[in-house]
């Protein structure tokens, strides 16, 4: 089982995948100010997913340029420690890695990546259509997490 994650200090997209089939997916929001308690809560949620779905591999979507946020650095460091402790294989993919993977011969962007992923998984099409109508995207991190997991799965 593969866990795809697009982490953030305000929201985190996740997808559990096995043999290119989505088993579980979603976005978790974290509205409160950054704190040790918030970090512990995020890690607890990840631990629950890892245990419940017997995760062996994790694919993490990271930004092309790492944010200067102390919270984000703490989150990535704590996630790395969690994965190492559980002996889980981790691969990191930037947005550029993912967009080049799915459209290597043409210039593409996040919107094209999201469209590609939505059409690979028909159950995501309602979310994709709703996302296109919204002025403030909410599910971007979900699509990024799925793209990372899909990339990991197709490059085994």
C-alpha cells in the first residue's frame, strides 16, 4: 500500500493507493495557529492511516522551492522521523517532477496535472468539476497527493 501526501501546515491532502486503485482519499484542514500540539495532531492522523492501511511506501509532494516557514520545516522533519521509525520507503516529488511525468513533451502546470489525475480516476470527476467552479481551490492538495502516489506506483 502506498500513501500519497501533499503536506502543509494548514491542510494536507492524502491518498491511499494499491495497484493504481484508490482506497481512501481526502483533505484534512488544520485551522489553528502552528504549535507543537498541531504538529502532534497531524502526525497522529498520519500514524493512524499508516497503521490502518498497512502502508509500506509513502510518496510526498513537496514544493519546487521549500517554504521558509518554520512550521513546514518542522512538519517535514517530523514526518521523515515517523517514516524512518516505521521503516517506510519514502520518495519526494516536486510539482515540476509530477507535471513533467504526466506531460513530458509539453509545458504543463498544476491545472493540467489535476485534470490528468481526475480523468485517471473517474470517482474524482465530481470533485474536479466542483474545484473548477470555485474561486478558492480546496482539493488541490488531494490531487497532488494522488499524483505523487500514482507516480510512485508507476515507477516501481
